[in-house]
C-alpha cells in the first residue's frame, strides 16, 4: 500500500473524563485525545474512512481500561508522528507499568536520553497518543503531579492516577 492509499479510521468513546477520540491507520493507533476529531487527526494527511472493524479492538481496550479491567494495552502503535529523541522518550514511556509513575528525570534516563526534565515535559505535552502512551504517569520530582494538557488538565491526570491506584482517593473523589 502506498502512502497515498493509507487511511485513518476514527472512533469517539465516552469516558469518565470526557469523550476520547481514537485514530487508527492500517498500522495501528496513530493519534488519540480529548480534542475534536479534526485536532486529533490534524497532522495526518490521510483520508478518513468509516471502519468500525479497524477501531473495535482499540475501543474495547479503552472501555476495559476505564472499567478497571485492563492494565496493558495491546493495540499496535503507529509511531509515524514521532522521531528522534521524542520517539525514544515516548517508546520508553509506553513501557511504564499501570499503577506506577516516573519523574521527568527518570523517564529521560529510561530513554537513554540527555533531554533535560523541562524538555521531557514538552514531549509529554505533545504526546499524540495519551493514555495508551501514558504521559499521565510522568510526575514531578518531590511528589508533585507536574502538568497535564489532556482533558481538564491536572485534574484529569489526578483522576487517571487515582483510577490506576497510584494516588489514593481523596474525600472529593468519594
């Protein structure tokens, strides 16, 4: 298949932290997020197709994750929107287990990268596949949550980390 024949299939999934968009090429999940379909697929120059068979497995996994039934995503990743240090950092992040977190500096070390913590933060902010590539699992040194640009910002990050058991629920969560 030539690049001009490639397509992207989109699914929108309601979640406890807002509607989540999944974009899948023939090679795997290429983009996701809380933004509109157009913003999720904006950097892809691919024809959009209606293909529920292509999106079904990723949708089922996302629903299972939010139901507390899935800890490791098996959906293949299409890494085309990432390269260089960004690719190495996000591939290392993809291996950070459910229910755990790493600091920005620890993630740089895991990736074998000399990118400073601030640069790791920028990479997290531009992660094209949040949740599946779990940028919410990257926290600031000294037990701070750090930033988060998905959903409702840091509150969405807090919800995800609580959902995974990394953070304890507060009275506000009960």
